[in-house]
C-alpha cells in the first residue's frame, strides 16, 4: 500500500509539530532566563527593568538556545523519514520563520533589531540542516 506522503517530501504533521515544539521551547527558555536574571542575578529591580532586560536578552537567548533545539528537531525529522531529510529541514526552518515573523510583527513594541532577527533565522535554519544531515550520515553508515 503506498504511503500517503511521497517519500521525498516532509511529513507535514511532524514538521508542524516540530515548529510548535521549537516555539514553545524558545519561549520557555526566554522566560526561564528572565526568571534566573530576576531572582539570582539582579533581584529587587522594577518590573519595567525586567521587561527591558527581556527585550534585550530575548533574541540572544533565542539564538543560543535555537542551535541545539533546531539541531535536535532536524535530527528527529530526518530519523523519521531519512529520504526527506533535506526537505524536512528546509520546511522546519522556513515554517518557523513564517510563524515567528508573524508573531514578531504582531507583538512588536518599538524598533525591531532586523540584523539580529536575520541572524537568528540563518542560525536556526542551518542548525536544522546540520541536524538532518548528521542523522542521515549516521543512518547511512550504520546500514
């Protein structure tokens, strides 16, 4: 019986799930960082100070945490369907950019640091790509 999705195309439900997982993990990481900052590093400041810190640190947290998150999700997608590893990595990266850009534009308060946004997207797409390629390399050498 033929599979519902051609083997070289990404499994879209998994890709959409990976995009959601990435969003949740990166938001949770940013919240966790601000909590660490507010309780351990600089306690006793005003809420406005913590909000300002969140605005500045959020893109950096997303960049640093995005590398292992997208690498892992790229590997996960490629292990599920190795023949579609490249397509899955690209779908994950582009899908994330579309969703994240929509959220960013809807929630923007003030100036958007477009250079940092672009760097974040390039790093995340690259991490997904390298994760997918590492999974397919490993699976092809173990056969």
